[in-house]
């Protein structure tokens, strides 16, 4: 009896061991499957991004060939990994089966096998089982119908997606495409206007956040859509909206230092607004046109086209002075800003007398504004930062202008010291100019003190240059070289 009981216990223990081993093996299998599915899911995401980019890219674009190769590469990689997994294996979770089927559907769409994609997405007696559970699947189903040129079916699905996810601009683009192909002219125009407005608003938001690359992408789409409305649909009332998109996009390209693109966009903004002001007497646009000229001047100055830049600053000044309400402090501030940068361009052209005339005019305006609007928090009307920049430009011109007889280190010291006060002694350039002016006046002890302060607050990329200047001041005045 004892022998039987002992043998029975051994059998039970062995059975339990085998059961636990089986569970452990299944757990490892599931973990391994989950990790493989996750890798394939990530590849699917990358493939979908490239398919979305390809839809927006002109066929003759220089990057189209590279993008096509990337799409093929991702599709091949996903297919290779999928071939190692049986999608319909009964042991797979429904979630895993769904994801694997989605991946195959994306590959089918990438290879333009839209019937195959639709079959995968409408499994279970032709119903959109996957689509009902997962937004990506419903979007892919809509894309498959679009690829099959069943635009009514695609449009219904895109509308449902947009209702659930109003921020999905790419879906609104597909709605617009469907409406055009179905010749629904009025709804298509309405969608196009709304889409352009959305891209413009988001681009402006990105610009304010200094995300200039994202801003230029959105704003260039707004330009494209509004230009189509203006030219193809003859929506002339959208001319200023188109100019605004050109202007903002030019500013975004300037922010990312793409001056050639900024040149093109701002030139178009100026041409459109210039015609509106000259031909339609839109005096309400004079300020916007003037700001475009000033911004264009900055672009040309960065390209070292000094004469062209001077012409743009001059046009801006003339336009701001034409604004009917001369009490508009914002206009006065912009006049001072353009005088500042025209002075800089004039000095680069070795026209020192004119440069000093402009910079002193700018300082006078800023002083009047600072007196008129004493609250430093009023950044819209009297920007103390712009005033400080003006004073720094003045100090720089007085220290090193081409006409040596016009140089004045004491005036430069006064302007740079005022700039330091305006910036609470927290910016490097005003302090370095103050140190330079002190050295020019022969006060090297003061120059060393100021430059040491500049070194202390300089960002990492400027510290070495600031230290080099400090070493030069510590060496004292240069001794005159003996003549032969």
C-alpha cells in the first residue's frame, strides 16, 4: 500500500512538472511572438509614414526615387518577417493575428494590390471586423477603396475617420482628393479652404514655438492649397490669405537659415500685397506689406546683397510713414527697427555718414517710445530688446566704422552701457561691446572686468572666443611697431 501511494505521488509530481514546463514553454513562445510582432508593427509604422509622404510628393521630385526604394525595402523586410509566422495559428492571440493581418494589408497597399488588402481588412464574412476594432485598419480600408477607385466607399470611411479624429489633416486631404475625383466641386472647395486654414494655423503655432522646419512644412502646404484656389478656382478674395501664407513661410525658412527659399516666398508675398495696395487701394495692408519688405531686407542682408537689402529697408520705412495714423506706436517701432538694419547695411557698403544718420534716427525714435510707454512689459509697442540691439549696432558702428574720423569710443561706451542696462546685464554682446569701448578709451582694467563678466555668462560655444578677447585685454595696449 505504501509502495502504491509513493508511486502515485511520483506520478502526480511528474505530471505537475510536465504541466508547468508546458506552461513555461508556451509563455516563452508567447513572449517571443510578442517581441517579433512588435518589431513588425514598428516596421509597419515606418512603411505607412513613407506611403503618406509619397502621396504628397510630385512624381518628378528628386527624392521620389529614394522614397520608392525605401518603401520597397520596408515592404520586403515585413514580408520576410511575416513568412516566419503563421498568422492564423490557433494559439496566437486575436490581437496578434489582427496586427499581423494589418501588416500584410499595408504591404499589399504598398505593392498596389488593393483587392488583397481589402480581403485582409474585411475578414469574417466580408465585415470590417478589423476596422471596427482599430483606427489604423479603418484608414487602410479607406485607402484600399481609394486605390481601387471606389471613391464613394473611400469618402464615407474618410469622413467617419475625420469625425472621430478631427486633427488628422492627411485624412482631410484624402477627402479633398475624393471630392475632386467625384467632381463634387463646391464641397471640394470648402474642404480645400478649411484644410489650408488648418495648415496655416498649425504652421503659425510651430513658428511661435521656433519649430521652423515643422512650420515651413505646414505653411508651404497652405501656400500650395491657397495658390490653387487663387489660380484655378479664381478665388481672388483669397489674395491676402495667400500673401500671408507666403510671408509666414518665408519667415519660417529664414528661421532655419534657408535664405534661398525665404527669398522666393517673401518676394511672392511682396508682389501680391503690393498689387493689392497699389491697384485696390487696400490701405489696411500697408503695415503688412512694410513688414514683408523689412523681413525681405533681413534675408538679403544674410545673403550679403547689401544694396538690395537697403532698398527693402527703405521701402519698409517709406510704407510705415504712409500709415494714416501716425500715432500708431507699432509703426514707429518698426520704422526704428528698419533704420537700425539699414544703418548696418549702409556701413557694410562703407557709407558711414549715412549709416550714422540712420542709427541715430533709430535711437531717437526708441527714446521717444521709451518715454511715451514707460511700462517695460509692453513688448508689442516698445520692445526693449530691439532697442538694445539698436544700441549695440550703434556702438559697433562708432567703434569700427569705415570712416575713421567718425569713430567715437565714448559714444560707443554710452550706447553699449545703456544696452547692458536694458538687458539687465544678462546678454553677452552688449557687455563685450562695453569692454571693447573701454579698451579703446584706454581703460584696460575696466575692459578686463567687463570681458570677464561676458565670459561668465557666455554659452559654451562662445566661451573660447570670449576668453581669447580677455587674454588680449590682459596683455594691455598694443605697442607701436618700430619703423625702418
